[in-house]
């Protein structure tokens, strides 16, 4: 090791340029890896519900002036009655397990709104998921109460006019160290009783769960009403969808309502990820990461190739004095390890300045500093920094050692007489 350090110091001018190159590589590689880390860890967070065998039924209704418009079915009271009849038709269809009516806010939808929720002196901004009070919303998405494990209990509890259901994250914010069930929350100048607590609920797959409350309602805007339902396990979703469309298009034409489309929630999730740009963002970051790693490998490999060729005479002399090819390769790899580690530590000093000034990539921590997001590793500054740094160090070390090993192997394979003649 002392000999290797002396060699590095002896060639300090050339090694200084290589060190500067690796410092820049460390910085830019960290900037590329950081958003990928956040995107993938966000996506890995459990969604809090089960979308297997679930569907969204979208209907439309004819307006005045349309050839099939029925004047007698246009009052809101009649429209509501007709929509409930559609729900009943879906519930009766063979294979359907549970049905619910939702507004424009449901998993992976672009709708939703935020409000303030308060308890005593504590308050939090919360996301709201509204659904029609009658129906099996929690059974459709198999979202159980975290204390009883029952979806049915939540669907029964929401039948009471002043009951709401909240997520675990909101419970931790408004009732730290306590159970929220039976306690009151004030929201929108109304007081509600917490009837149940679910696991954290992700409105979109690439977002982190936010504090959320489920708001059962007696009335929903009919223009925004949709039907969600679950089919029984063991039924093929694709075959069910095909048969449902064939059998139900005419039966769902009630009053001014008509069938528009039936989508399974896996398709809805995929479409949502494309629409909000998260898929393109992941693909772009992946392409940038691969491109940058390839450029780094070629640059570092080229530099070490030149260094190895320049040291052919030294290598030949060492082999003539008894050094083995394996020892020479090992020494050159150790040199690379020392240079890379030193450059990595220097590069982290620059990264720290960048993070201090601009924060981490794509993190919700700045927008929701008081929310449950702080429980996730990507929003814990120290853990976030250390994990991304270890990933960067591992990639950088892998690239450097491979880029060193290839020219070092060729140089060590040279016959001592040939290397000394060149010297």
C-alpha cells in the first residue's frame, strides 16, 4: 500500500487530472441517480387498496336537442333515480361482487380536492375522496379498517350522516399516539365522527400518500357520478369485460343515460401514469442514467488505457524482478480504488452544496413538511443522501474497476522483454 501511494504521488500531475474528472463524474452521476431513486421509491410504496378485478363504468346522458333526449327524464330527481337503477343493474349482473358510486375523485383519477381538517389545536391539509353513501366502496377496493381488518364495517359505518373514514397518516397527524375512532374532526365548518381508519392511500401510483379522508355523501353531482365495481375472484377480467359490454349496453340505456365505456383499473393506472408524465419521466431518467454511465465508462476506460500503456516499461521491469501478473493487476486496481474513493469524497462536498441550495429531486418533503411523507426514506434527508451516495459510489467503483481491469490485464500480459525493449 505504501508503494502504491508513492506511485500515485509520484505521478500526481497526471493523477490530478484524473481525480478532477472523477469528481465531476461523481457530481453529475449523483444528480442523475437522485430523481430515479425518488421516482422508484415513491412507486414502490403500497397503494393501500387492491385494484385486481375492479372496473370503472362511465356513462353519459343526452342533452336537450339530441334526437334521443327524453324531456321527462331531465329533472335531477329523475336522473338520480335512473342512475341508481343503473347501479342496481350492474349489481345484478352475474359475477359482480360489490358496487359503489363515486364522484370525480377515485384512484388514479385526475380529480380530487383538498381541504383543512382540525382537531383541538392540530390541523392538516387533507385530500378528499368522496363517494355516495349507499354502496360498497371499501369492499370494491378491499380497503380494510387497520384495527378490525374489516371492509364491511367501514361500508356500514359510512351510512351514518356524520361519519367519515380517515387514513392512518391523518390519524397520526391529528391524534398523535391515540386512536381516532370515535373522536371528532372539523372540516369545512362541519363536525364529523371518525368511524374507521385505513392504511395510507395513494391517489396516484407515483405519488406519496397524503393525509386523506373519505367523505360519504347523500348527494353527488350527477354529471360527475361514476360506477366502480369488483367481480368475484376466479373470473377472467378480459372475458368478463367482453361479455358485460355485449350484454349491458342496451340495459344501461335508462332515461337519458347511455353506456360510454368500461375500463379495468389496471388500464386506468397505466393511462394515468402516461398522462401525468411519470412513465416518460422514468424512461427519460433511465435513458440519461444509461447514457451517462456508458460515457463515463468510455472516458474512464480511455484514461486508464493511456495510463497503462504509458507504464509498460515499469510493468516490464517489475515482472523481470519477480512480480506476478496478478500482483500487477491487483496494484493497479488498488490505485483506481484509492483515486475513485478520494474523488467520490470530494464530489460529495459539491453535492452537499447542491442539495443544501436546491433540495432533493422530485421530493414532496418541501410541500408537505408536516405530513406523513416524512416517514418515507426518500423524505428523510440524512438517509436519502446516504442511500443515493452509496448507489453512486457502487456504480462509480464498478465502472472504474472494470475500466481499469481491461487495460491492466492487457498490460500485465505483455512479455517483460517486449516491455523493457519499448522502455
